[in-house]
C-alpha cells in the first residue's frame, strides 16, 4: 500500500523541521484524525508529529461513515507494513505511540527496530499473551460472534461502543464520543488476535527480546473492557526481559477511551514524560 499525499506531506514536514518525530498509530474503529489533540500537545512540546492512517482509510469521519465497506479486508501485517513504510521515509527514528490495535502495531514496529521509543496504550494482545478476560471476549462479540465478519467491516452500535470503549465515562460524554469518533472496522484483526495462540504462523507476533527494541512504556486503563490489565501485565512480563527499559503503568478509573475522552491529557502527559526521558 503506497503512502497517501497527506502522509507524504506530513513526513516531508517532519523531515524539514529537523525536530524529533513522533508517529501515532490508531486502532480499530478510529481514524488518524482522533490523534489531533495529542499531535497539537506534542508539537507544543517541540516534536514533529505524523499520524498515518490504515491503508485506504478515509480522511474524515463523515467520509468513513458514508462508505464503511472500505475498511474491510485489512490485516494487522498490512497496517504494520504501512507504518514501517512511513518510518522508512523519515530522516530520524520516531517515537511510536499506539492505542489498542495501534498499540500492538507499535510494539511490532519496535520489535523490528524501527522505534526510538514506544508507548503502547490499552494494547491488543500478541501471541504468547495468554489471558482472555470475559470483558475482552464480550467486547469482541460484535465481530467474533459471526464468522462471516472476518471479511467484513463492522460498525459498533452505541450500546456496544458504550460497553467496549466508554464504560468509564458518563452517559452524556459517551454519547458525544460515539457521535464524534467511531467508524467501521475490519473484522480480520480481531479474528487474528483471537486465534494468535493457536496459529504458529499468525501475524500477531511481537519480537520482545531484540536489543534494537528500544525503551517501551505500556499503559493500561484500570477499567478497560477491551484490553483489561491482565493483558497488559502479561505483555509486560514478555517485554521486561528486554535489555532496554520497560515500564508498565495503570491509569486509575479509565477505560478504553482514555486517549480521546475528556481525560486524554493525563495520559498524554505520562507518555510525553517517558518520550522526553528516552528520545
């Protein structure tokens, strides 16, 4: 998948700035535009930022909701390779910040030695991470409940979004978030994650031991239903064997929406502090 004109422009601007780059990776049901507050925050703190989309992502929520089928057929490797292509065009290795499946992809990029420092928030599990909490299974049911969804793009209802993403915020905020952010998502990544420990050839693998991995921060929301703390704890146990620094931090009273709900800046400040220390 080739880079879009917007992505190429952001890469060119980052290179021209001479500043250290920060690359943001969004997860399922989101667009790159969901990172806008984070990008402004990091730019105010002296970084150049870019937020590539997943292959074929529309640029706006309105466009995405008008054509949901465009999200179908996207696998994790396709997205990771797309992000690697963007990193390959940068003059400097970036800090890589990802959320949900974007957190998994950020870890994969770090395992390829492409990240100067990595922050993975509420990350999807990878092969070797064994816990499958009930809330995670329930969150995946809108997709996993029908095998035909493997090749489809699936849109969450409000009730599904409320349980999976917005369970730790009030009703009015949950409705505002639902109106603002979610779009359809490819079914493939959830099926890949669900079968990762059964499939030795899965794309859902992370090289946690390579010396080129770099420093890594894992963040988990205490009340996250999609990626509960048990997943983050098991991921940390894999990563902490690495020679580079590995830090696990739990954010109290926060759910899966922690990067774009009204408390996003608390999380962004924690990530910025880690990036500043190591990048």
